[in-house]
DNA sequence: GGCTGCGAGACTCG
DNA sequence: TCACGAGTCTCGCAGCC
C-alpha cells in the first residue's frame, strides 16, 4: 500500500511504526538550475512499506524537512537511490548534509553490469522487473499531486529502485565487480555531488571582453571570405548594441565552401561520404597557401569558439556567477566520466595562431586560487603497468623521456639511456635537436599504439609510407616486447571470453567478430583503469580535505586525468603538496604516477 | 511559408 | 577497413501544419 503523507504528524507516525534503517529513496523536483532547485516531494520504500511525502504548497514544509534531516542523520543507515548524486544534491540543497556514506546507486550498479545499454530507471524496470505499463510525469501529474495516480507514480520509483538493487547486488558479486562498486564507485558519488554543487566561478567582465574581441575578428574574417569569393553583402548596425553585422543572401555552409574551393581550381583527397570535397581541417591544411582556404581556417577556429563556448556560456551561469555542469558517471562504455551543459571537458585551449584565452574566464573567488593537478603522461605510464614491459617501466623509473626513447628506437638515433634522462645535462639540447623525431615518437607511435592503430593510420598521420610505418611499428614492439605480448593476450582473452577486464575488475563486453573490438579492448585496459584511478584519487583527497575545513578547498572540475580545486590562498602550497602525494599513490601499482601541480588566479594560469 | 526533428559533418577536449 | 573515448554546434533535408 502506498501512503500519502502531508502533515508532520503523518510523517512521524509512519516512520515511528516502521523500520527504515535500510531503504530506497527518490526525490521529485522541478528541473531547474541549482539555485532554484527544490524538493517538491519524495518517496521511501523499505521492502514492505512505501510512502510519498508531498511538499508542494505544504504549510508544514519546513518542519517536515527538519524531521527528514533527523531521519537521515540518525535512523537511515543504508540508502538506495537511482542516480545517487542527483538525490544527494537535492538533499544538500535542503540542508540535509548528514547522510550515511553507505549508499547504493542502482544506475552505476547497472553500468558495471551492462555498460553497453541505457541506465534509465523506467527502462530498467521494464527490462528487469517486467513492469508492463509506465506513466510519465506529465501523464501522472494531470490527475493532481495528491491523486492516487500521481502517488502511485512517485512511489513506483522508490519501489523499483529497491527491487533493482536486490537484483543488481547479487549480479555484481557474480561478476566480481562488487569491490569496485562499494569501495570506489559509491564513495565517488559524493565527489560528483560536490562538483555539481560547487561549479566554477566565471569572470563576466573577461567573458565580455573576450566576446567583443573574438566577434571583431570573426567579422573581419567573414568579410574577407565573402570578398575573396566575390559574394555580395551589405553591412547593418544592430539598433541596440550598435554592433555591425553582415547581411547576405549567400550562406557559407559546407556545400558552398566545397563549391568555392572547387571554383578556385583546388581539389582535396579528403572527401565526405557523399563524395564531395570535405571542407574539414584536413583539407584546409592540405590546401594551405590559398587565400580563401587560409582565411577559412582561421574563421572556423574563431566561429567555433564563439558559437559553441563564448556565446553559449552566459545562459548557463547561475545568479551567483558560477557555472554548474552536469557530470555523468554512466555516460561512457570505458568508465570515463562525461560532462554536459556545459561540457567542462572540452573547454578550448589557447590556439597558437590566435590570442583568445577561454580558460581565462574561469577564476577563483577573492582570496582563493585555482589549483590544477594533472597526471603527467598517465596513459603511457598505465601502458607500462598494464603490459608489464620492463623497458618501459624502467624508463619511467629512471625518469627517461618516453617519447624521445621511442623516437630513438624508430629512427635509430643511437642515444644512450643516460642521455635521455630528463635530469641529464645534455637532455635539453637533445630534446631540441631531435624535436621532430620525438614528436613522431609521441604522436606517431606512443599514443597511436595505445589506440591500436595500424601502419595505414601511422602513414596517414605522419606522412611516411606504409612500409616505413610498418618498420617503425616493428621497431616499437622490438623495443617494448612486453607491449606486444600484452596486446596478444588481450586479443586471445576477448576471443575466448567476449569481454575484457581492467586491473580494477571493470568489464567491457565486445564482439570478437568485429575487427574494431580488439583495438577497443586493449585501449579499454588503459582508459578504464585511468578512470578508476581518478575516482580513487578524488575519494582519498576528499577525505583528506575534510580534515582541514579552514583551507576552504573545493573540487570544481574533473577533466579525465586532471582534478581542479579552488583553495584559500594561504593554504595553497600545503594543500597542493598533499593533493599531489595522494594522487600519485592513489592505487597500489608497480610504478608510481607523476602529478603536475599548477596554481593561478584563473584556470588558464593554473594550466 | 515556417516550424521541428534528425543525420551528417565539423569542431572541441583528454 | 584503416586511431580510443566523449558533447555540441550548424547545415540541409524531410515531414508537418
């Protein structure tokens, strides 16, 4: 039976009579930005009893929330939720911050069980609980928020979450992902909550300066493009801002761009699926030297910066000047986090040919600094660990430059180990002298091999012939024989088991009948492990920082191999040291990690 | 004629 | 066939009113 609770007396009576030490919980809110986020109602289920508390227009709202605060602090010992960071965030917003650390998120549980499918509650109820009909919020709320239809709707979420947790708990033990779930993933839910609550402060003046400068550049470049192509236009001033705009019946879409390029007697080996000239970066670099092409190259960069970032972010800034992205723990098949609205993981770097600094708009509040802690060469170090290749491990242990080392092997430069040590007196000169070879070692071999590239791919990337690329690959594997062994082992495992597992026991299921699967499988061993390393690091740092409230340290971003904090100025040095130490030893591995710390007033300065 | 939804192609990041 | 993992923008077309 579903109980509707409206008065404080009803709520008290319900929980006094029943055992809710372990229960499922779901909040119901109107989807708004963080500042306007409010709990409109919530439901609880303990395996027997279910209730929905309606807080909409409730005269006793404050006292009920105060009661719930007490309930979460003293009664509830274990809490089951679907998408835990969201519910935790809502509770936090209502002042309910003392919540048991013993949580169970059914969404993340399902992600560990079946990373390839979707993880929405309704879909999971259909799939695992054989529920036949499901009302949407819009359908249920038509009946009114006190109606049996709506109460059933709201209670079902808690009931389904409870039932799913029973199934998923068993399944995770069978699949041996239970330790990853309870020891890494669940503590990490609180970090996601922190990220979404904290957000990042934006300097609005700097943002406006950037907008004006970049818009002027875009205008200049666009006008030049039209002039070169001989397309007519007129100029019009905006009646409010006075900013001058180009008005033309001619568009500059991809089809038109291809047409103009052709009309200039140019062709490109890069084509779209439809057989037209591709007008992407590759073509523009290939045709470098043509005035239209070179102008278009710059125009694309500025246009992307403005249309995707500078002009979009103002709508996403909360009333306190901070932008709060949403982080998805189950959005990728490898275990990486993803971010959206805005995607903080794709904020543009400063382009070498243009002066616009987007990351400079993110800043620390008065009296605080931004600290960026970045794993240096994380994936390559993990390649060494995953493969167990002694040469690569030894290279890192002795502080050799791995990219120069690969360049040395592929091009036969004849450098000695001692010369390639970053601490050696000759190192800097050699790095400069063999910059090209080092660059090929890095971007032609080290990274592509983590991605499972072929000689064709390397040839396309570096411009050497396929035969030369194959010879390079052979030299790479002869230098690091353990890597070849590890890739073969991964391939055979996938053929036999139809899945692979990272060192943290995270699984990725792939079809061995597809050629692509073998590349994805090996890459997963590294990328998936890296994602859990960041989680572990966040968990440990969060615990440590909680011991020093006077530091006022807040986590504000995670960008795959980088964690960004804001910290009170007088504690920045000591906090950074602590963070560095914890991150470098977040996991017990045969090779230490290296973390680089950057400190600044803005995110850009800290990078 | 104008609106909406969708896929393609382009770009951003690690 | 050909390099791993993401999110978001604009364009251009199909379908609808």
